């Protein structure tokens, strides 16, 4: 019987932290060949689908998802996320399936399921635990299990690993191996695809980290960063997203303050940006399933460790309040004679959570439309990019296919800078949609021509 040294990723007081080891008795199973290992990916969204196709170039890959409609579409060469083309899908050497039994054929299983929050903004580990159970029931001995979902530090080893061991009857470090490599996909960004983004990798042992470096080098061309432990890798990813959330919150708060002072925040940012070390962030609606969610995992983690995480929590509160501020601003811009939003027709351009991306998950346009509706407005929404596969809010809002069909409007809010918006809406088109002096809130500053500003009561951050 052999003895394997493993990093202690959860050191107790007085221990040597990440440099210490704990001993696992038994003869560990060998790692598969990283150059030819067959990879199964759980979760076929923005993260999992490009990974599946990337690994399919080296050996036949397996793409697993519980959504039967999505799997059916992928088999037909359709990806609603737009991350891969029909040609790429049809040419891929991959099995798209809802049958978890196929995981028994995989040498490596990569988990790319979402990590949402519940209605109280507490972490919902349900998808992760469900994926861990599925893995435990179906994986073969010698498999390497890698998690990519963004989580608070400790989740992979303290929540997911015990579930896998329980349902497999196997021990990590002896019968299978564990790793973590946080996803860094930027949806709808054609300049930074999977291969172009440097990737963090961490195994539960140095040998595991070395294996992951070789494995991911099959699909990553931008380079790999070996983290000192799984916990460090988890913390690095959640820090990336939280840093962005905090900085955008600062810009949103400055937007509100500078507007009271009669100056535009974007003008201030442009001036401040003339300094070499100024960090460029802009105000806006912070939604989606990453930046607007992951900080809550840190807040919850801080709570468990006796820390309030005031800065992180406050930044989240500012960004959650921003849609409501915009509604108040819209009401302020209305001519006094029109007496508030009650009964007014408002056109909202944009519904997805970011530019040129169909994903509507956690889009902050929905609470904006809810706030408009709560004040009595008749709300119309136009977004030809958005793909609606679930309900996120927007009570009373009517989705329209032609913005002219319900006009003229009493106000317009442009939440996003879709390329199709810039192509479709010139000055004359916008003027035809609204009454003279109607408020136009232009969050991305795309429609600031004299023609538009002379017609509308125009405002941008």
C-alpha cells in the first residue's frame, strides 16, 4: 500500500497552510493520458459547449445536459447562445446527450453548471450537488473530476467532493482525482473566445495540477496559471467578478451624485481617464449570472466566518438600486404638465443582460420594467437579440416585434448598445417613435446627435 502526499487546503491554526500536506493511504490510481483523455462536460451553456467542442478535437467528447430541448437543438446544429456556429456543431466529434450513463466512458468529467442565488440572495448549491450526485453514480474508477462553476472558496472540497464519494463508494486521491479550473468565458465577445483566455488550474495534489495543465493546453492557447490550491483558484475567480461589481457600483454612485451636480459621469470618467493609472469602468445595469450573483457567495461566506463584508454588500445594493434610480430619473424628465408616469407609454429598448448577448438571466431590465409598471406606466419592450426561455420579471410589460406598432411613446429608455439598435435607430427613426420633448434615457450614449437631443428631453449618464 502506497502513501500519497496531498496539500492541506483547509489548514487549522498553527498549520503551515497551503504548503503543508495530509496523508492519504492506499495506492492511487494513475492519471489518464492528458493528450487523449476522453472528456465529458456537464452543462452545455456559454461555458460548457465551447469546452465540449474544444476537447472533441482530440478525442470524441461527451456533452451532457438535463435540458432535453437544448440537447435536441445541439444535435440539429443549433446553439441559441451564439457561441459556436452550426458548422462547428455539426463537424464536432461529440455525443450530446441527456443520458448520464455515458459518463462511464469519460476519463475526465468537467462540471459547468450554474451557481445561482435564491430569492433571499443566498447561494443555491442545488445544481452543483445534483451534478455531483450524477457524477458519483456514473463515473468510472480513475476518472478526473474538474469543477468550473464559480463558487466561494472551499465549495469543491467541502460540498461537492463528499457527495461524489458518497454516491460512488470511491475515495478521492485513491480511486479518482479532483480539480478546479474556473471558467472565464465572456459571452458575446468575439475577440476573446475560449482559447484566447488564460486559464487557472488547480488539482488536489501537485500531480493533479500538472495533469490539468497538460489537459487544458489542448484547448487553451493563451496560457495556463497553476494555482497553489483548489481553494485559491476558487477565491481568484470570485474575486475577479466581485472586483468588477464593486468598481461598477462606484461608477453608478458617482453617476447619481454627478447628475445632482448637473454634470455627466461619462464626461468625468473621460477626463479622469486621461491619467495613465485610472481604471476604466462605466455606469450601467449590472445583471447576468456572474457579476451580479457571485458577490453574494462572498457575503454568505463572510457571514459564516464572522465577517460582514460591508463593501461587497454595499456595492451589490448600489447596483441593485440603479434600475430604480433610472425610473426616478425618467419621471423627473417628464414635462411637469404630464404629471408622472401613470398612464404613460414607455418603450424600453433592450432585455438581455448585456450587449449582443441573447441571455436574459438576471437582466436588470426586468426590475426596471417592474418599477415602471408599479408607477402605472404602460411598458413595451423591444429586443430582437434576447432569447426568453424562462420568466425573470417585467410584469405588465409587452414584448413587441416592431417598436413602431405601439407608438408614439411618452418616453424611451435604451438599456443596451446592441449592434442592431445602432443600425436600426437613426435620428429620424427615434423621433418618429415619440412625442416632442419626450424623455430619452440613453444608458450607452449611442444616440446623442443634435437631431435627437433637440427633439427629446435627452439624458445619458
